[in-house]
C-alpha cells in the first residue's frame, strides 16, 4: 500500500510517501520555520533523494502540505502523477485525549472528536487537523488514519495518570497525564523483545526516547504503566528547549517578579529552557558536547543535569515495574551519542544495567538495532532505531486494509 505520512508540527511539516509492503520510501519532505518569512521546504524523491528547496514565506502548515501535493503530481521525478495513486494517508496526532485509545480511521465522527482534542495540544493538533481537512477536500476518496502519540499510554492506571490536584479539574477539564511519543515507545519495546528473543508480554522494558524532545516509559508486560510526559509534552525530562518538570511555583513567582504574561511563560518553558537555557549556547546536544569538550562549564553542567534526570527516571521506573529485563535507547541522542549513553549507564551499573564500552562505541553498525550491554548484564541495554514514519504507515495500512 502506498501511504502518505503527514507529521504536522507547530512550525514544521515532515512527510514521506512510503510503500508499506517493502518499507520503501518514495518521497521525503521537511518544511521548517513554517509561518515565518524564512520558511522553506525540502522535497526529495527516491532513489537518490536529491533535495529541492522551495521557499514558503508566510504559508501555514496545511498550505505547505497543499504545495507538496502539487509537487507530487507535477514533478517529473515524482513516483506518482495523480493524487488517486496515493492509497491512504496516515496522520500523526500529538494528543488524542481520552477520546482515542488507539489509531482511528478519520470519518465524520472521528473528525469531530479531533476538534475536541485541540485544546490539549494547542500548538500541534490544530495544524494537523487543518492538514486533514485540506486533504479531505483534495482527495475525498482517499482514507485517512489518525495515529496518536498518546494512545500507547492509555493503559496507564489512574494512580499514574492523575495529578494530586482538586478532583474537580480532572472531572471538568480532563486534566491528567496523557504522555507522548507513544508510537516510538511501543516500537522500541517490541524491537527490544525481538532482540531478546522473547515475547513482549513476558518482559519488563524501560524505553528511553531521547531526542530533541525526550520521554521515558515503563512498559510492563507490553503495556505502558507510566511515562515521563504528562498533560502536555512539557513534563518530565530536561529537553532541547523544554524545561521538563520544575517546581510549578517558579511559574507564578516569575510572573509576579518579572511581570511575565501567560504567553511569555509558555515560551520560556517550551522554547528557551532545557539544554539551550542552561548551556546558553544551543539546543543541539552535539554542539553542547563539543562546547563541554572545549571547556565550557555551563555546557558541561547542562549535560550533567540531563544525565541526572534520565538516571532518576530510569531508576524510578525500575522501582514500579514487576520486573526489568531491558532498557532501550532510541531517537537522536539515544541512538547516536555513545558518550551520553556511557554517562547515563555509568550511574546505573549497580542496578544491573552494565554497558559494554566496546559495543557502545561501535559506529559501524549505526542504524542497526542491537544489544550494547555485557553478556552477563542482568538487565540488557539495547539501541533501537526510531522510524516513526514507517510505524505510522504500517498502522495506517492495517486499519485501511480492514476497511476492505
Ligand atoms: P531527534 O529529535 O530524535 O531528531 O534528535 C535530535 C537530537 O539528537 C539533537 O539534540 C541532536 O543534537 C541529537 N543528536 C543527533 N546525533 C547526535 C550525536 N551523534 N551525538 C549527540 N547528539 C546527537
């Protein structure tokens, strides 16, 4: 099945055209700085994926997607010449709230529920919904599926998902923990079970999605029982530009002391904090590692704080699982940074997570899922390559195939 995967962000658009039978990518697209005068979109086609850059000043995310549909039909390099050659569309949706506990075909009823989820991820869900509407107009006969970041975490028990706030706020507004990166955590846990050669339902696995955003999940017998992200993807670990968990009293303190508005606080916590905020240099872990190497003390401290918080989350989840068989590292930092992995697991060997330094440092096998703990490590440490687009395409294929 030929699936167009659409991953709409607040100011970005990632898309791929994928052939699910052979897991083959036919087209890749990345639009960044969307909504600004500097917005651009790179589009490339198989087999050589040579990028063509298009300027997109002032266009919205869904307008960029409309432009991509035009390119797909008109570009002589494109594998399709008409939109009806796309069999299905798979949309990544950040928040599904309590309305969606699994992926769903987008019919009128599902579309209405999607609108109700918008306030749970006000930066991400509305542009994704606008993309869905635009494609429903352009390709009315092509089935669309919504794949939710939150769905995998719908198995969390109330003791994990409720906040210790007055109950009325849950009852009135459904304020609770929903988690995120669910597609990635589910995939990472399954791949780790494959590496261990045992059924996922028999295992306890801690999955660490460490990218620009980051979250850690306790996957007990195949089910998410707790995860570090919460009501929004701001909770939990320290991230590229997000603070992660802080004392909430800091927010009201800063608003009073510096007369910050709600929007300013939102920007500080989401865009100006985390690795960027502490290092004062960059949100990109590669830059910060380099600066620390060159002797920058704040860069070093940012890395130490990052590692400390990851270690605390892994240790915390070890405590609530019925068993722990493996810890999985995935996404940009988890997959690629041998140094970060070494620092994280240096503090966890006493819990039975013993890294093999040589295996950790192997670079030749990048991209391959593998075990990087010593043979006798009671808890295995694995690396799994995140491939969110393929997961979304597969999930879309499954649901659309069931439609007949
Ligand atoms: P993602 O959001 O999964 O694309 O991950 C992006 C993050 O991964 C950025 O902070 C990058 O700096 C980081 N990253 C990618 N490659 C490396 C690497 N080789 N070493 C350290 N960090 C990396």
